[in-house]
C-alpha cells in the first residue's frame, strides 16, 4: 500500500485538498507548529535506508594516469572482483543498506572484445571511450570491462552479488526503459527471447508492437559536431568516419524524430515505443483513477489477461531475469518519459516476485510525483527539483533555509517516498567550484538532508572524502565525475589505498570528513525517531528576534522510543549563539514538565541541557561555522 503521513496544520490540509499552493511557514503560530506523523506502515525499530551509489568501473580503479580520452590500458578500470570483503566492509560502515552498482548492464563502449564474439561499437554513436552506462547494448549481460575474464563476466557479477548479501546489503542495478544503444544486440538472451526491434515493421513510423519508432525512407546521419569536439578526442579509430549504418533511421532516445539528431540530443540511443502513438495518444488500457489507492496486488490482477505492447513484455522479462540472479531492486532512468501504466504493469510483476524489491525512479516533474508513486508503484523518487535544488541554493549562500521548510510541507503526503541526496552521477560534486567549492559545506546540508524526513538517503562514492571532480576526462567537462571515460578518481583512490580500502592515503581532513559521514549515516540507520514525527522549529525561532536566521535550520524528530532536536548552521566563516526555542505543544507531546533535562549530542558525544520553563523549552546553542548538533533527549 502507499505509505502516507499526515501534517497537522492548515498548510497540509491545503496540500491534501489539492490546492495550488500551500500557505507559507509564516502561517504557523508559535504555539502550533506543523507536526508530521508517520503511519505504522513504515514505523520500525530501526531507522532509514541508506543507498550507496557506486560507479562500478571507477570505484576500485587504482590507476592514476588520467590521460584525457585514455584507453582502458592507459587509465585502468575497476573490476567486480576488486570489490572485495574489505571494500564492502568500508561501505557497510557508512550505514549502507543498499548498494546501487551503476553501469553494470552491458553498454556500448570503445574496446575490442571480438575474441568473445562481441561486436565493436562505433565511436560516432558512443559518448566517451568507456561509454555511457545509459546506452545499454545487452540487457542479459554485463559490461565486459568489469570482468577479469570477460567470458565469465556474468559469473563474476553473481559472485559480487553474493558477497554483498553476505555483508548484509542489498543490490540495485540500473534499468533504462526509455532507450537503448543504437547498436543493441543481446548475445546472452535466453532461448525464445527476441532482440529489441527484431520483429519490427520498419516501413511505418509507429505500430503498437514495434519496439522502436522509425523515419521510413531515411537513413540515420551522425550529428554535426561542435567546433570544440572531436570523436575520441581526435584519436584514430577504424569506425570513426562520421557514419553509422542505420536504415531506416530510428527516433533518438530523447524523442528527437529527425534522421539526423543534434549533438545535444541523446544521439547514441534510440527511443523505446511503449504503445504511445506519435500524436501522444495511448494504445493500451488505462488505469482507473482509483488505482492510486490500491496496492500492488490489485495492480497485478488488473493486468492479468490484458494485451500489452511488446516492449512491456520485454522489460518484464528483463527485470525478472535479474531478480532470479539475486538483484534486489532497480534504479529506473528517466522514468517520466515512459507512461505510468507501464510502471504499474512492470512494478506489480516485480513485487509479485519479490514484495521487498527496492524500486527507485528518476522523475523531475513535481506535478507527476504522485502519479508515479501511487499509480506507477514506485517506492522512491529522487527529491531533486524540490529538496535538492533548494538545498543547493542554501549551500551556495543564494537561498533561505525557509525554502526547505516549505518543501517539506508540500511533500508531506509523499515525503517517505522522496529519496534525498547531495551528489549523484548527474550532479556537480559539492567540492567543485561550480557547486560550493568546499566539501565541508556539505556537512550541515547532509545533516538536514538525512534527518529531516523518513525517506532513504543516498551517498555517491567519493562524496564522503570530498572528491571535487576537477579534471576533464574526455567527453563532458569537470565538476561531475566522468561517466563516459576510463578514469581514476583521485580523492577516492586515497581511500582505496592500492586495494586495501582502509583510507591509509587520505589526508587528515579527508579522513575527518569520512568519519563525519560514517557517524551521521550510521546514526540515521539506527534512529527510530527518523521513522516518527517531524516538527519544524524554524518559523518559531525566526520570529524570536534572536541570532537565529535564514542561515540556520532547526526541527524535531521523535517517536515513542526517541526524541531528537536537530539544528544546522550554513555559514562557513562565522559562529553563532542563540537560545533555541521549543514550543509548549512539543513539550506536552514529550510529556516534559518544567525542569532541566539532559541531552546527548549524537555527532560529538557532548552532553547539553534542555530547560523547560512555563511549559516552553529552551536550549542554549553554540554552533561553529558549518556546524550541526543532533540532540537526543535522555530519559
């Protein structure tokens, strides 16, 4: 069933009633703060899920050559077998419950595996030399780069799955239903499975059971390259000739319909047809609106006996294949580009096989969030456009912390499903000059991001040691760690320390940063209050006329077992002191009479004091630049 929380305020009633905009935090009174209460479905003795995103080919690479556009032999690549017990223990120590192994399915890349009957990929339709993990070439196999013995690549990944499970963590991989590589060809598909497009009628633009859309009568043409771009950086390759044989041309992955896509299009991919006609109308059964309130079992029954487009069946079979191999869930790329009915169909079949499967989707339109959660049966969506974008502005000194309070109000009914992060493979590294220029600025932001809601937290590899992504690897520019080229990730490599995974080469500042992430995320994993209630303390304290300002954020999280007060300070140069006020209603809910109560701070271990006078609470707060305090009430 869809997990729901309730917001005991006029703001939440407006949201739940479907109003266009909830009241701002200023509408709350000092004695009646917003209280978000978690329902019993996700309240548990433990805390929250923690997802560690590992870019698999980069994670264990110890080569530090870092030649732009360098080959695998020059720049190296991490292998499945390199991710050993020591590596997994280090990831587990960060509180991790799920590892998202990014870039596992076999995708188009520039390397010679002809000895394994794998066709060469054309650099004219591959981004970078190592290739984009989102241009999948074979959904029934894995990237041969990642195997010590490419002939045993699937078995090596299965061994990694088993090791991960032995360390008490679950395995997620990418599924990219919107598009595949132009060179898609599965060598490992089971008997009876046809490749995408194998049975298509290529004489028409659209047919319901075609897997692709076509441009009949026109051959594909490679895009015009910008003046500052050369395929493979100008290095010679027998297939780098400005041509790619595809006739008739297929629509490009982002929906571009021209036979010659633009360079800014996803030209290396082709769009999958899900029974959506070129005019946007649907060629399949629609879900009744009341299915937003029904569980996966009801969705599963709805689709029984119904005819669905062939692409639906193909992705159902692909996900079932990986579930049978031990994968525990999936991260779905650009889910909003695929109709929600398909997700109902696919996810209901996944849950029928594994009711505990972890399903995470990339959706960037807030107006669609509830449809993809409630009708599409997604467990979690990226909270990118709302929470992350607002928090990034706070970190950069360009936005107020009140914006975060407003996001929590708007997301009140679905906040459990909105996964929080500060970095991933699409976003700039915190330490890059283009983002914040200082990894420490991620510390208060991570406290807020991790503790403010009951949703899972995601950590991107290298974030915990302040990786700045400061070098151009080839395709694309610095500030994001490359997903297109062979590369070593310098700060992270100091943690890897030649394969020891002990941080022996980290600087003291980098080790301290990792220890911070380890304490915070491990605490979040074990804290039952984070599956409990939420009260924002920001509005009350802004109105108090103290030193508390839009550079701070304070809130309470609590359950019957645990009561927390969290306060973070986003100023990088100045300390701040103030009396943090806790409202009478919260003190009553915590059953605290007038008096003094011990607080144990969870990040430093230092004891503090809560004073209740005339039913209202106060804590004397002193915060260093970029400091955070997580107070736990000692009963």
